[in-house]
């Protein structure tokens, strides 16, 4: 029994939780497409086509430069059901009280306050017509998402950030085993080529090679046996900072115009596999371990390292494998033309699919040969050194998110208002009004909503406007993504949330039932059951869009 407890402890102390996107993909890729609620796979014709549909590059003439961004702010709160457990031998004043409300209070590293810009920068050219039908593009984009979390606990003195091993009289966050703080970024420099096969048919290809950075801090069970009472003194806190400098991907697109008024489009974006490597550190609570036996987390010998050599006590080597899913869109656009054949307005209907529910064979997942967006594989080159001179290895951990494929329907369009008299056949000065609405199904299965990743269903409402001249267009817009109040049911279906103890360790539920504190000693499907996300979430996004395109 003593050996089992030590093995359990060695696993729990150094098992991290990290995420990549932290928020599922949001519609659009800049000021124009986001103002249409993402309904742009058929209509994209400027630098945003690099992301929305590379075949749209073939519709641009001359040289086109686009600098555009969607600016995102994410508000989220989580109210865990139940009460803080009493801890034997401790007199925490908050025992028996309802869990405190948790709120996201993140400050985006490259933004203003909580507002994070997600850019699209692109240059397109038709090479001056030297190769008829051929168009090239180059630029930079980032997946449209909000991955930042910094949870604070709503207490009598306001919303307070949790400080581990500081004041044990302060109620700890009920969501600390999910995530406490995280940041992530994925930037994708890209090249694209499009070709007009026929006057009504274009094809396009985008090739991308980017980089990803991941940072996360979370709490873990760090005591011998199960910490069912969630004693903060038996917790450990784990932080990881990792990077992948080469994340390849590609996109394929087509557009087809069977009539002057009708345009069809399709776009496919590949899965982005991330193999991040970096450093990790851990802290232990004063009652962690198996008192009076003490342990210390140390790096393994370089010869035994699986991630990288050169680990140190305060900078353990770690690696994280995960994926951002493949996606596909289909779109149909109807164009309203004036008597001279100029665009007076349009309406577009898009259908989207995102492959969050991909699964891997266990052997392929364990080796890193197959990655999914739902499960993250984490390895730490560390071992638990015992007071008697022995050492136990830390085994890989799997962070499960219980995701499924998501689907969306989007409707967007525009209305063009001429400013002054038309001077010639080319569109000259005009005001363009845009708008859109969309609905995305939930990517999180029942019971798997989490604070670290936004898997809820959502409704998007956006509006925008632009001023277009012969040589440039300035676009702006705003909108909201509404999720309302959504929650995880009580595990086992009871009237009260399941709260396992050593005497009653189960919840009586079969099958997937939501995340628990990780036990990396066992396989993920056999982890110790202690549901920590039974509760209700409220969330919404506020969107701002701004962009400029010029052509010559």
C-alpha cells in the first residue's frame, strides 16, 4: 500500500493541464468577413480570402494589400454547485459554504485590457497579367479564438486572484483543477496561389508554416491517496511554458459562378498538429506528500529525457502534443446587380464543419503519431525523489475535453449605397453596409463544459460598414457572440452534485461524465472519479472589427 501511494503521489505532483486555442474558432477572419458573421466563403475577394477561401484571390486584380483585424473580448463566469468540504484536522472557516463564483479576468498580452486583436495581413497580386489566370498571395493570420484565462474568485473584497501557499483562510477557486491561468497563440505565415481555370471557375491553395506558444497554470492533487476533500494544503500547482516553432498546414478552395448572380464556394483547412516543447515547474502544499516522508520533483538524467535534455529543478523539460481540427465550409451567394451589372448587394448562406471529435488509436496517441483536438498528451522529464534516496518516474498524462464535431449555419450579406454619380463602369465611391447572423452547435458533449476551453453552443450577431473609393476601402464593425447560461448536469443524475469521499468514492454513473483531477498513474479512462465541473457557465464575446484594403 505504501508503494502504491508513492506511485500515485509521483504521478499527481507533476501532471500539467494546458490548452491551445482555449476558445473554439470564432466566425470570420477580419473586418469584412466577421461583419458578415463569417458568411464569406463564396464572397471573399481581398486579403481575407487567404483564410476564408484561397480561390477568392483569383477575383482580385492588380496588387491588393489588406490589413485587418477582429478584436475580441471574452466574459465568462462559472458557479460550481455544492459546498466546500470540511477537512479533517483543519478549521477552514469556508467549510460548508457554497463554492465562490469564478470569473475570467484575463488581460490579453498583445491587446488592450481584455481586448485581443486577431490580425490578417495579406498582399495579393495578379502579376500584371503576365501569366493569364494566375494570382499569388502572401500574408499572416491567426485562428480566430480567445485563449486567455485568468480566473478570479468573487469574494467579499471583490474578485481576487488565487495565490497558492499564501493565505489558507481564503476560499480557494472551485475551478482550480480545471485551469487557473493560461495564454496561447498560434500565428500562421502563409503563401497562396489561385488560378482561374475558366471565366466562371477558380481554384486556390494556401500553404502555411507557423508557430504556437502555450502557457498554463493549474492545481493538482499532490497528496498520497485521493484528495477528495480538496484540501488546498494537499494541492500542488503546476505551470508550463512551451513552444512549437514549426506548425505546418494548408487550405484548399474553389469558387464557381454558374450565372452572373449566383456564386458558390467551398473551402477546406487542414488539421494543425502542435508538438510544443518547453519548461515546467511545480509547487507543493505544506501537507502534500506522505508526511513525515518528504519528496522532491527533480529532472531525469539526460539519457532518460523524452522531451529535451538539460532540465533543472525549477525548469523541468516538458512537451505537449495536441491539434487544432480540420474544418470545411460550403457557401452559396446571390448577388443583386444594377442595370450596369455592378454589385448592389448580396446575401450568402454558409454551412461549416469543425472536426473537434476526432479520435486516435491508443498506441498512435501514446506515441504522438496521431493527435486530436479533444485530448492533449503531456510528458514531463521528471522524477519524484524520495527521502530515502529512491526515485519514481513521472508518467505521461492525458488531458481530456470530451469534444464532438461542431456544425454551424451562417447568413450574411451587404448593401451598397453609391456616393455621388457613378463615373464609369468601375465601382467608385460608395458606402457598404454589412451584417450577419450565425449559430454554432456545442463542441463539448454533455457534462464536458470547462473553464479552460469554450465548447458551448453560440449565436453570433454582427454588423459593419465600409467606405469604398477607387483605390481603397476602410471597414469597421461590431457584434456579439451570445451563449447565455449553460451548465453541466450533476454526475449520476441526482438532485445534488456528486461529491465522492474515501468511504464512497463513486458517483454511480457509467460512461463519460466530465473531467476530474488528473491521476497520471492510471489511463485517462480509469482516473479517480471526483467531478469538478458540475455547475453553470455564463459567457459572451464582444467583437470589434477594423480593416483597410488598398489596390493598385
